[in-house]
C-alpha cells in the first residue's frame, strides 16, 4: 500500500472525488423550479459526464492501493451505487423525480470513465505486479 511521509494514508488525495460527489449532491438537491429548462435537452449526457468524472477520480485513488483493473471495477460499483442513492434522494426534492434512465446514464458514464482511467494508468506509470 502506498503511503505518504509519516506512514499515514494521504487523505488529501481523496478530496477530489469527495468534492465532486458533493457537487453532484448539491446539483441534484436543487428543486426542479431552479433547474433551467435548457438542461433537460442534455439531461442524459450530463448524467453520463458527471458520473464518468466521478469514476475517473475514484479509479485514480483506488488504484493507489490496488491494481488498476480492480480499482476500475470498485469505482464502477461505488459510482453506480452513489447514482442509485442519488436518484432515490431526488424523489424527495420538489419538482424532481427518480428515473431509471438517469441511473443507467450514470452507470454507463461510470463504466466508461473508470475503464478509461484504468487503461490510461498503464500509459502513465510503470506496471507493478499488483496492477497486472
């Protein structure tokens, strides 16, 4: 397991995925009346993109402690679960709704983002026995 000075896990490195998850939650907590109508035309692409970014950030961090492909699978599972929980949460927000199609876009974005991040890790740093 990679550790920073003082033999402690580098918690600050986890800030990007945690902050991005917070951005997602803030955006999906807005009442429907505050969401511009123009957004609905790009709804599924927006879901795909924000969850792909979350999965990339998670894959990067998880791959610090395990192999890149295992990291991608874990990131996909975590991101899809987060998307499902967020869709459920939207059912409690006025003017918002839960949609299976939104969760499918979230999950597809997660898969593409995580797999792209895992594939890119090979090009960016030497492969170790754990990354194979």
